[in-house]
C-alpha cells in the first residue's frame, strides 16, 4: 500500500477538518577547534564532493522561518548564517521565529499563508513534513535532497521516514536533534546506585524514589504528564515500551485499548496517584509545561528527566556544574525488553507557492555544508547532530564523539530505525492529529485529576482516536 493510499489527506481538508487536525499543532564543542567557518558566499567544500556556489539573487528577497529554541542562542546563530549568505548573494533576507511544538499555532498560520499565496520562502522546523504534505501545502524537493545525498551520503532512517513520501522527498534533511534520558550521576551515587545500570523504567522509578530527599529540595522523578510535547513523548514512549500502539500496521483499525496499553498507563498512573511515590515528585509537577523540567534540572532540584539536548547544551554554555555531573543514559526498556531508538530531526521545507524556490534550495544547501553546519553545531552539544551518513565518518565528528560519551550516545540513538509515534504503521497525519488534540495527556488528567479508572480513560482515548480518524475519512 502506498503512502498516498494510507494518507487520505493528500488534498485540502474542509475548514472544520483542518481545525480538528491542526488545532494547536505546531555539539559538539570539540568541533570548533577543528572546523573554521567558510567565508560568507565561498563555494563550500564537502566530504565526497563539492557543492556549487549559490547563484546571485539579483535583488530577490526571501523570508526564512525557523523554530524557536529553548536554547535561544541557537536561533541567533542560525539567523546570522542565513543573513550572511543573503548579503554575499545579493538576496535580502528576513528571518522570523515560529512556534516550536505540535500543540502550538505555527502549522495553522502557515496553512493560512499558503492559502493566501504569501508563504515564507523557506522553513526550518521539525516533524512537519507529513502534516503539510497531507494539506497539499509543501513543494517537492527531490532534486535538492538527491544533491545532498550525493555529497554527504544517505540520511538516517528517521529523516527518510518523515520526509520521503511515495518515493519523493518533501523535506530536505538538515539536522538530527539529540536528546534522551538525563541523570544526575552524583545524586544516585550518593545512595549507592550507579545510574548507568538502570536499564528499565521500573528500575529508574525505584531508583528515583530512593534518591529523593524532599527536605533537601531534591526530587528524583522529573517527568510530567501535563499537556505538552515532553509529556506526550513520555506517555507515548512508556505505552510503546509495554507493547501498546495507536493502530495496526496498515492503519485500518484502532488498537489503542489493549492489555498492553492498560498495563503501561497503570504503571504511570500509580506514580502520580500513589502515596508511595509522592516523595519523588517535584512540587507543581502536575502543571509543568515543556520548559519546566529544563528549569528544574538546571536548578539542581531533579535527578532524572527526559528532554531534548537543549538542557545539556544550556548547562554547558552557562558553565553550570550540573553539566559535568550529567549522564545521558541508555534508552530505557519496558516489558518488551527492546530499545525503541529512532532518529528525529529538523528539515528545510518549501511551502507550496513560495517565491524564489531555486534560491531557497541553494540557501538550504549552503546551511548543510560542513563549513557552515559544523560551527553552528558547536554550541548545540547534541541539539544539532549531522543528518547525513558521511558526516559521521568525518574526523571532526569522530573526535567530538570520542571526547564526550554523552554526545556519542545521543548520536548513536539517532541512527535507530524505530518508526516512532506511528509504530507499527508508517507516519501519517492521523498521528499528528492525535498529538495535536492532546489525547494522551487528557487521558492521564482524567485519571489523576478526575479519578477515572485506567480502563475507562484508555477506552475513552481509544474512542477519541476513532473519531479523529473518521473525521479524516478513515475507519469508515
């Protein structure tokens, strides 16, 4: 079955359907000594070949939209590199930052701009291609991606599965975004636990309880299930580690209400409702947003959290002693005893009808060259990892990974082949809609705040998923 056959949204939806779907969507420090930025506008050299210098823009103008970062310095570095290319090539560049997460407002705004015939020329974001393809709002970029593959090798599986649809690329892979499960080594060692030996979620839960000391403002379990991207990822990851999933492989049936899902949700619910685990929960964790765990970890009040590499990069940039005390743990496992590792990252997309598409592709190619990409990744400490195979054999990257085992672990995890939220199915706008409508976090709120049973809350979430699919023309 082709991706288009699985995806009934490869045409514009009605306004009601679009609102339902989109309602709220949205390094390597060692490298700096090894790679110097190219002079703006210079023809960039690359491992495996040379990219052509961008053609002069002849007074053209581009609007480049890029996602907001928790680590705001990344925004400035990205924007400055884009503007330097513009200055050298006689292209006026305007940049704008946009909402970062799927439950925010960037996608609806971009769809409105496409419909109005006035979209940005180039967009850098993460996890958007399937959504925009489903709305007929993104241009194919196969020629640009094939050029990058010829220069730098194949992108990881996570980029391919997100951006290659029916054999055509609709997103130009830009970076892999590291992250993982972070632990304060000293906090666990103080109670006789080596955090690197904690393989399972159950072991980590129990260790977090033992390491907690509320009197000293130290709480082990720095994870929330409140609405947001971090919470959705936590709930989803645990369900999948127990063997639960949203649908079957061909997306013909919703399979969420299963014994595996119920067991996983029961595991999570007990943490947030049982007196036994109350000492390891930070005050206010039930109302945390996506920045709260970053702030708590960097302030030294939690011992364990899941996050993008931004928390690690921020600690490094600020000289926070927590950086040296941080362990990036191996990927946790559940009863399936399988590491569900997958790569996710950012891509450049060209909205449908954007002006100066050839220039936009040239700009994207420039940003991917090692001379530009690697220095940008310096500040990221794992947030911007390479998105092409040949980068991982470059001396600079090999040296950086050897110098920082945490970075190496984040890099290795990005090369996994687990498909992610849609497992066992391939990516589809249905799964974006599930995230956008906060199905998982609403389910946990029913249990924790409203006293619903796990079985009832899972059943209601299952029914909501069916309703979403039916409104998208599925499960009929």
